[in-house]
């Protein structure tokens, strides 16, 4: 079974990647500035929504109900989509989804495709699969275009090029689009992208989209975006292929109203997205004349089977948890080694890979709870992080020195005599590093702790010793 999540299977450990990226001051400034702006806008529009918590509760309840009856709603979606003129395909993993897509394109005798809102195709490495058989994919979402032209990797769920600033993008466009001149205003840069993409929209007859939501009741697909490129991509081509993770299903069209209110405010700090494209099947003479939906599993049913972490699949890809996370705001998204970065990536990526890879990601968190506070569908990310950490420790694969440290702590705390022995050894070991009652400059994995925090030295008398002495004095 082939399950890819960006480059996660071969990515370095989070701590290694994060240490390297934190040396890039420009990248860190870009990330902090962009996430700060989005957080501020989100706070304003959430603050003016009196029923915000009720919306969150409702969305959580809808998602919980849907996941408990997912097979029924998937079959309902297939029936209604087929009735409306669409064709539904089922893909167990990345290889099957890519093979189905390639087969549809080759049946049209085409060598190019346009793409939009396709994080799921990034998950399965679709662009590489297409290029391997001579099919050229063109990303049309502005941020995805920036990433593709720069031969880069996404760093954010909603704003994949968040780690680049305006002048870096200008230089990239001039180099890759062959432009001799380009203004420095954001409008000038957007116009260059518009001209570059418009030719693709009008010429390429096959498109690939993702989906924000898939409505079981009507067999409809919904794509939410801010630029209008998505609208062009899903309405102009002759053939449209939508790659949809099975967790994107919602039961009714009415449910869509709940999620659209939450998504726009949480993702970009807008009251409503400028473009919400909803289509159902294929209509003769109007829009794509051939419509395919690929329902993708790729490890999702295994997550579904875990009662504790099942709500990971509630995610509506708003990115709010990334913007709020103090870890992400320092490292950026590339440290996670996956298309899914930040707190949601820390729980989603390892599970999609059946806990075989990316086992350092659940430890890439301070457990501060900021992600849970901002999540529009109330995913308890800290609880799931702890659950996954427990799985990793039980499997004997705790990351690096942390695993050794935890085993040592378990030994020391399992028995009073062991604890006394460990304390005595610690009293001796701390001598070279103790000054004025505080431990400084510890070596190895503890160096980061003492570099930023005061750590009191182990006292000469333990609580147990004090208690025992107090008891003797009282008896005397």
C-alpha cells in the first residue's frame, strides 16, 4: 500500500529540521509577520460573531455524526453524484488515485492539466506522477503557483507561500516568466500571475481540483477560494477531475452553511470567502462535460478506527492552529517535512502513515492548547498529541535522547529506593554546573532548557529526608 504525505516518509526528524530553519531569520520574520496579520483579522471577525461557540459546537457535532456513519454518507454521495452525471472512483491509496487520474487524462489524449485547491494531490505526490508519464501540471492558485515556479515546498495549509515576502516573489516571477520589468506593488505581481495563468485557463481542456466539502445529500462538490482562479479552473475545462479525501463528506446542503461561516473567519479573517464554487455532476452545454470524483482513503480509515484520534478527520483545513502555534511561528512549515504542517500536521501525518514515519511530529508541541482554542470544529489536538506520544513510547520508538530520558525517569520513579539513588547521583553530577543555587549550561539534550530557563539545583536534603527527620523530632 502506497501512502505518501508530501515528503514526510523521508523527512528528517523535526528537531533537526527546526534547528536548521530557525537560523533563517528572513524566513522567520516572514512567517511571524504573515501569521500575526491573519490572527489579528481572525480575532476581529470572530469577536463580532455572537454565536461563534454555538457554531463550533454544531460543526463538531456534524463531523462526529458523519464520521460515525461515514460509509453510509459516502454511498449516498456516490449515488447522487452519479445520478447528476458525474462518475465516482474509489482509491485506496496514492498509487490508485494517481493511476485513475492519469488514465482519465490519457483517455483525452492530453498532455497538460490545470490544477487548483489540490492539497490532497500534494499529499499523494500527483504532480511527480503526472510528470513521470509526460503530463505537465500547472498550479493556478497564486500561492501554489509561487511554490511550483520556485521548485519549493508549501509551508502553510491555507497560504502555501507564506514563508516568502513580496520582493522574493517579484524576483521569482521575473526569472521564471521571462519578464524584463515588473512593478513592486502587490497589484503588479498579481497582474503578472493573472496574465501568465489566463492563457492556461483558456487553452488547457482538463482540470484537477480538490474539495473543501462534498455534500452527500446532493452529490455536490464545494471549493472555497479568494482569487477566482478556482472558479476558472472548475468551470472552463471540458473535463474536470476532483480528488476528495473521504473525510470531506458532510451530510446535507444545509450543513454547508455552518462550515462556510467558520472556515472563512478562521482561515483568512474574512466574513465570507469571495468565491464559493459549488457544482453537481455535469450539465450538457454548461461547464465541464465530463466530471470525475476520486474518493481517496490513503490511511484515513485507519484513523477512523481509533476512537481517541478519530476527530483528526474533522479538520476543515483552515490553518488557524498553525497561526496560533508558538512552535510553528518560530520554525515555519518546512520543519514538519509534510504537506500538512503545524499542530494538525503533527497529528495527521503520522496517522496517515500508520505511525511508521514522522514519529517526532507528535513531540513538536508545547501542549499549550492554543490550537484547540482556535480550532473552528473543536479538535482536541493536545489530547491527540498525548495519545500519539503514548503510542510511540509504547512501541519503543520515542525520538532520540528523549526516549532514553523517559526510560530513565520511569526507572527512577518506579521505586522509592531507585528515586533516592537517582537523587544522590544527580547531586554529584550537578556540581560542575551549579552556581548560586542554579544549574547552568547542562550538556546534551538539556542544554536548550538551561539556556532559556532557571533550573534550581538539587537540594542537600530531600522532602523524604526532611519528613523522616521531622517525624523523629516529633516523637522525641
